[in-house]
C-alpha cells in the first residue's frame, strides 16, 4: 500500500489486524522465544512496516513512534498478553469470562506500553531522537496518535514549525483552523483539539495531509536533483578515467614505436643514439 492515496485508514487497520492475528498464532506456545532479541526484532521489523502503512509515516520513522502513530499495540506486548490470558483461563476450574480476563490484561498491556513509550525519550535511549521527543510531546498517552511534518525550505526545520508556524502554510491554517470561539491549535493542545469534534478532526487532518503532500513532493525533487548531480559527477569521473586510459595507451604506443625503431637501427648506432 502507498502512503498517499490507496485504502482509507479504517481499511488499513483491518488489514493490520489480519497481519497481527497471523503473527500471534499459537502465541502462548512460543511467547518465551521473545526473550531472544533477534526473534523479537524480526517481529518488530514486520510490524513496523504495517504501522508505517496504517499511519502514513515516512520509512525513517522509528518503530516505537510508528506503532504509536498507527495506534497498534507492540507485537511483543500483544504476544505476552495472549500468553497471560491463556494461562489464567487454564489455571482455574471456576467459570470465568474470557472477555473480562482479556480486558484486565489489556489494561496491563497498555500500562507496560506507556512505560516503554515514556522510556524512549530517556537520555541514552536508542529510540531517543528529535522526532521521538516531538511525538511524545504531542502524544504523551499511548491511547491516541497524531502526526505532522516540517518543510526544508524554512530556517527551522521541525515538525512543530511546519504545522503551526511555517509561513508557507499560513493560508491553509487560516482556512482550516479558523473557528469562531475555538482556541488556537498548538502542539500542547493538538490531541485535545483532534478529539473535540469530528469536524475539528477532519480539518486538522486535512492540514496535516496538505503539509505531508508538499513535504513529499519537495523530498522527491531533492532526490531527483541529487540523483542528477550524482549521475553528472559519475559521468565526469568516467570521462576523466577514459582520458587517462587514452593517454596511457598513447604513451605505450609511443614507447613501442621507439623500441621498434631502436631495433631497426644498425648495430652500434643504437648505442650511440641512446648515449646521446
């Protein structure tokens, strides 16, 4: 699925749920294998691809940010939850509703996810980055998701600048975010404004979509320019190398001709010529 156009978010979430179900098949049997880092990373790598498609994010977005934006619970926590539910249901002979157990364990899963999300911005965390800190500021709770992006043409290239300050989108912000009596949309109240009403969600999402589209086009232009410059540099290097080879071949031909000339000279004349 492409990040732009293609299925709607609801359909993407449905497909993501199918992928998750396949990945979690018989999880109570093999969940202990997640203690091996390489196995866990394989699952996370696959889930990250799905999360990027659901959340319409760029491919460089880190795993924990991608799944948060997409609203998908980390696969390792889902597997652990499945195992806990299974063992709880098997550990008692008393009648117990599986739905109630699942609900309790889901709360535990969300708490663990929240703790892991908070840990991503800790000093020294491998997940700590400018985007992660921005995402955590806008989405402090794992129950919600949001996104925004910056524009390289502005002096300060940050997500916050592009969404709320960039002069390139003044008209879009005025048209989409200007509501009588509604507070200004900022990084600190973005989630609150998104949840204010369906109409508010739609206008903010439309602004984000337009910013993402412009950003994507600018990135594609930069990539094309860089590719053209690289091709030109490569062509120049090839031409220079060909010229060097031609010079070497010419020098070799001159040396061969000189050697043949020396061989054709009468004996003694060559020695005299070389001595001179």
